[in-house]
């Protein structure tokens, strides 16, 4: 199978980004550029009497996933108005709940399923090969779906958006902040295959830089506290990828790491807000907007998800957690933006 470069895969992101100019991660009510009503002379879905039913299965509740869902809903409703009915369900971090939610959508015969999180996506693929499926907040589709030689399209009824930030740049960020550190602890949930993928990739970059890396995997939230405590005792700095379980428990992790004097480089802004000092962040709201653009193409224009390339966030912003930096006596390098306090 042809090997597609990540740069080529970004092509669809660039196209979709044209429709996101007004999203800006702010969630304003302004209609994004490229999401206007159909051109004059073209009958809108609502005018034609069409109604689409879209089911959303969000894997769990935390800031990043919540923002992706919000961006998707607001953009799709702006584009389709009353011609779309959205059914939003949250699985509360339970794989069995994902299966139940998805099976209910399939039995209803919804027109499209949005899966916000890898476990939700896997449940949907197991449940239907016919209903179009879009993923969002998925790090690596080849890993999530077990596709060898993944080339940017799935070849099945699945497409979507990825929240993968450049892992080489995340490793470089750690080196920029902590050039004299020796031991890096890599903390992640072993039940999340995309977390393992990120850790293995970042580990390779860090070891090339001369760091000694140790993996600290927890199976779920029950053993997270013990694992993080051990990691802090044995590490100079920690790295946490875009891990859903870590995101849900970011404040708990911070309550262990900050008093221990151990800084954390995080894979996304939500985790960084709770426990980190710096991150290379995307806007999950904009990611949801991108996914809604893809949903519109499928529902209204008949696009085939099997041939739609996975879209990546077009912009990444280096950010820092001001409170944690102050607590740890760290001064951010030039070019970092402070994460807005909630």
C-alpha cells in the first residue's frame, strides 16, 4: 500500500480550514467562512424536506473532547439548521457504554455517527459497515483501526480528524525546557493504543537526544495515583500524551507532581491546564468544526468516507501553564502563550 506522507495528509486539512476562518476556537455565533447556505438557485436540504439524524458517541467527559463535540454540533447546525437532528451521548469512559450507544444508533438507522474518542470509534466500526462514521480526537487511525500500512484513507466507511500534534516537536519542546534533565518518565494509560503509539514515538526522539526514558503505564484511574507517584520519585520530568484517562484525572496528577517538584510536558492543552507546564496545543473546537465540514460533505454532497483523507489540525500553538510554572520556579522560553485561566 502506498505510503502517504503526513504533509500530503494535511492537504484536506488545508481545504477544510478555509471553512473555519471564523471558528478560531472561540465558539462565537458568527458563521464560519465557507459554511454559508447553499448558493442561490440551489435548494437547501431543509427546503427539499430532507432531515438528517446524526448520532454522537463521546468516549468520556473532559475539556478537549467536550470542545470537539461543541465545535462539531455548532458548525453542523449552522450549515444544516433544522434539517439535522443531533443525538448526543456520553459513554463516561466505559467501553461497554460505547457499544450500547453505538448499537442504539445503528438500530435507529441514523445517517451518520460521530465518534469522539478511539474506543467509541472502535465500537462503531464493529457495529456497522454501512452507516458513515467520522472520528474526531483520534490520534492515529492506522493504530486505532489496526490498518497495516495506513496511507491516509481507511478504505471502509470511516474518516475523520486527528488531534496528533507533531511528536518530534513535542520532544524538542521538552528539550527546550529541560536541556539538563536526565530521566524522563512517560506516563500513559495502557488501555489506550493511541497513547502507547505516542509514547513509543516520543521515546525514540528523546533517546536520540540523550535522555533516559522509562515508561509508567497505568491500566485505569484506579492505579493512576500510585503510578504517577512512582514516576515522580524516579524522574526529572514527565511526558503525558493526548491520553483520555490522564485528561480526566489531570488535576489529580497535578496534585502529585507539583508538590513533588516534577514538571510535566503534556500532549494537549486540557492536560496541561490540570497538571502540566507546557504543551504544543491544537484547538479541539476547530477540530470539531473540521469534522462537521466533512459530515456536511457526506450527508449533503454524497462524499464517500472510505476515500476521504484523514484531516489534521492546521495550527499548533506552544502554550504554558502560568500557575504551575510559578509553583515550580520555571520561566517560559520566548514564544509561548499562557493558557487562559478558567
